[in-house]
C-alpha cells in the first residue's frame, strides 16, 4: 500500500500536520459543533451524530484510534478474549482481487439497533442524538445484546475493575461498548479516536451531525460514495465507510 | 430499589437511616413494623460519641441544605443519574462527580478509604452498602485524570 | 392410590440433590465474586455451558407436560393418572433452568431491576412473563387435580397449560430466531423445532423419573403402558431428527450459510463429532433401536433410551449454542478478515468447572423440588392395575 512508500509517507506527514492543525485548532469553525450543549439541556433529536471513515486514508498497521480509545476510556488495552475492545482495527483482503483494506470497527450507532430491541431491561438504549449506550445501572449482564449485535461491537466486563475514569464508569458484570465518547461530545469535543487519527496525520475519521445538511460529514456523504456495513440488515448505522 | 428513611432527632442531631427494601415491601405495614423495630434499637446507637467524624473535603456551601442532603442525597443522585444517562442532561450541581470533587478527602482525594472518608464513613456507620463505586471513580476528577 | 417413596430413600435423595444444589450455589457465588473470568465464556462465546443446561431444562419443562396434556386435553386416562407428576416435573425443571439462567447473569444481584423494567420489544422480557405464567398455570392445574372442589376447573386449566407451554417454547425458540446477526440463528424454523424437541426431551425426563419412582417403590410399570409411552418417545425422537435435518438442509440451500454448515457438520473440530456421534448416533439412532426393536422390551431399555435422548439433547444444544457462536460473523462478505477481536476466526471455548457445576446445580434444584414434592404431596405415578377393558382408552 502507499504507506510503504517513504517519500509519500514523509509528504503525508507534513500534509497531515497541517491537516491536524486545521482539524483541531479551528475545529470549532470547521465542523460547527464544538460548542457543547449547555449543562442543563438534553440531547436533541434534531442532531444525529455519526462518523465517516475513509478507508483509503486508514493505515494498515496504524492502531492510533484504538490506543486513544483505550486511554480515554480507561480500557486495559489487552486483547485476550475476555478483555474489552470498544474499537478494533480490522484488516481485510478481498478473496477475489486481493485488494487490502484496513479499517476501524466499533459500535455502529444504528438507527434501529438490535441490541436495544433485545435488551430485556431497556438498559441498552439509543439517545435522542443517535448515540447507542448501555445504562449500566440497569444492565443485568445477560449478554443478549452481544448475541444480537451484527458487528460484534460489545464487550462484557469479566473481572472486577479499579481506577475507572471519572467520566467513564465501567464495572464488572455489565456490557459495554463504544459510547462515541459521549462525555466529550457533550462538552463539544470530538471522540478520542477521531482526534488521534487526525493527530496521526491521516484524518481518516470525520465526525459530525448527519442531520445537518451543512455539516462537513453531510457534505462529504453527498459527494463521495460511502457505505454502511451489513447494510442488508437495514439498521441504518451512523458510522459510514468510504472505499469498501 | 426504593429507599425508606427513618430520621430521629436527638437534640440538634438528625439521624437518618436509609433502608433498602424491595418496592413491594414499601407499604405502610412494613414501615410501621420497621419503625417499631428501630425505636427498640435506638438507644444503642443514638449517642453523639459514636457518630462518624468525617473529613468533608473542601466543604463549604453545599448545593443543597445539608439536612436535606443527608436525607435525600440518594434520590437526588438517582434522579440526576437517569437525567444524565438517558437524556444527556449534565447538570454539574447534582452530579456524582461534582459531589466527589467537593467532598473527596483532602488526604487521599477520595470519598472512600477509611472511616473518615465522606461516603464510606457515613455508609459504614449507617450500615448501608454503596453500589456507586464498583463502576464510578471515587477520586476527585482533577487528581484521577492527572494520575492516568 | 399414590405410593410414597420409602423414607430412607427419600432422605438419601434429598441429601444428594441438596448437595448438588449447594455445589451449584457455591459455583455461582464464585462467579459472582470473581466475575466471568473464571468461566470459559468470553466476548466471542458469550453464552456457554450454563445456557446449555438452562435451555435444556426450560425446553424439557414444557415438554414434560406432554403427559398431562395427553391425559387432560385429549382425555387419555392412563396419561391423566400421571398428570400430577408431569406438572410437578414441569415446575421443577423450569425452576432449575431459571436458577441457572439467573445466577449466570453478570449482575445476578439486580434481579429486582429485571423484574421492574420490561422492554416490550425484547423476547427475553416476554419470556420472563411466559415463565412466570407457566409456573402459575401449572400450579393452578395441580390444584384442580388435588382439590375436589376445583375439579370443574380441571379441563380449562389443562387447556390453559397446554396453550401456554406451546407459546413458552415458541418464545424460547424465538430467543434465537430473532438473532439476524449470526448464521446459526435467525430462522423461522427454530420455534417449531424447539417445540418438537421439547416433546422428546420432556418425555425422556418423564420416563426416567417414572421408572425410578417405580423401582424405588418395588413396583413395575404395566408393560402395555410402557410400550405406549416409549413408542411415543420414539415418535418424538424421529420428529426432532426431521426438524434438525430440515434446519441444516435449508441452511445449506442458502449459499451464504454453507460455510457455517460445513463447519458444524464436517470441519469444525468438536462440533461435527458432537453432532454426528453425540446427537445423531447416540442421542437418536441408538434410542430408536432400543425403543422399536422387539428384543429390547424391558423398562431398563426405555430408561437407557431416555438417558441417551437426554445426552443427545445436550450434544445438540452445545453444537447449536456454542457452535453457533464459534463460527465467525460475516461482517465483510467476500473478504478475508483478521483483527485483535477474533474477526474471521473460529472462537475457542473451554468450559470451566464452576460454570459446569452451576449448570449441574440447576439439575439439583429440579431434582430436589421433585423429590420433596413427590413425597409430601404424594405424586408418585399410580400402580396401574392391569385391566383389559381400559387398554382401549389410550
């Protein structure tokens, strides 16, 4: 892939430093969402948060989004079958043409999430602004949502935890998954993975309001071909992919 | 879980005892029964000498009247919890993190740890299990973030 | 009319089943204390051995009511005399299954949350209602049989139980039938398949309990009744085989699923073994020989056949539940997939002792309830007096 080419890499590095500067410092103006909601205000149904992942920019072997997620949310970063992984890098190889692809998979924040349908207590729910969350106060740890999720986006906490992040409560015996960094989004920031990807000079993940026709993500979805994974299930995920 | 509270006033001391019971038991019969039971048990623990001495952290003006907080902090927290979790209303006044920020001990920056720590001290005294800190951080946010 | 289990046997049985239950509870406590890390379950295989035990018991709890239904709904007197034992076994198995399911929860301490928050779109939430309903209906049905004043209500109660248990097993099948994510599940065939499986497994349990009770009381079952009941078991075993075959054949027909079928039926390590040797050969063909071959006409042959049917049911459930999860999800069709989270790979699962003991504990609960109630309520099956005239009635 192109990332193997050192010259191109160096160029990308410089270009991305510029891009990162653009993306982070004046991000307020660029994406028009960086003003967090006032503290006393509920999440609005007028907004639908989503992401557009450009797999052409996503690097084979780059794991920065995963590392950033683990750090932000206090995950151990372990990859045992019992460890939580909210976001993972998936390497794809087309069985016919042999084309290689690399992309992150996390909770797809569906409009019609199967996890919410099957949850017996209503612990899994979809917030008004489209973020799918687990209310751990209500989760009884039955793992039915994990059986139902077509993206295998959820993890179960198998061990007692200590020293959780104040913004990200997590506990043994409950199910968890990507929250779209809801605590950051509510403050008007971008999810940690998006920020890390920009910092790595790739800017492969675009975050924004899918309902706002003027948002960067909406504009891009209008102009380039993007796809949802398992689109056949008609769940309308909020995470879209370019180049698959 | 529903909560029942029994508060008894001795001089200027208000003792409130939260009792966790299943909702279907919170009928008047149960309350009467518990009230009688508590009256019988009262003299044993009513004295000032064994009341918990708490490190109230930064202290200062609480977001609500302390007497009200003693009685209803769990309801306030639970209400705020559902608002924040389900609706995304992040009111810092009644957030658990806000409470901890003020009341974490000046020694270990936590509301847990020993009989002087704000949450643990009183809950041990009242004999009520806290379920919050299996998932939530018990440390003052600024400190918890710095140590990560 | 009812005979009681001999006192010494009774106490031995209570102690044994109590011990099994106790060990199961200790296992559950360990899982609660340390978390599911001490089980073999993980983020890929999220449901394991406890669910095999629990689903077996819940399915059999419905099927064991066959006897009561044939007796009361279809008016066969030989079966009707066994209806109390049949209802009791249903309650006991359901209690055992639910105990396992509940104690396996990540937060078993939040039972109250589960009882007070219902998500109406969740099949699990429906099942909570269905389970409680079966308990109530079976208890009322028992009452109508044991209290002469309630006799007029016997028939309506029997119908209610009959209808409810069919709905209940449909619900159990729907738990999987609604899962579109995984290739093993998401099939409309599953609810009827579960109903037919329940007939076979429930009757197998009934045979074993009935024969044990007769043996402990030094009685023998009328050979004609034995003949009838074991033939019925044979019929249900054949029907189950038919449904299992249809399920796999329809899967093979859908091009997207043939990878999964190849895995389960041929290349998937332990799963093809359990399926062909465990379920098909030992759990179906061998029992059928024991049931239908004229050389095997003794009670013990039927008991062995029943035990084999139960063994086969565990093998089938293991393949269905664990094999169904072990095969990777098809998230990116047409691509070879790798990741740190087991994408594109067969998930591995090695059950641990605690989860196995928890499942066994559930059987202990069912065993304990049955033992105590049979004695206290006098529910042993009747000592049938051979009566030529009556034979035509079943």
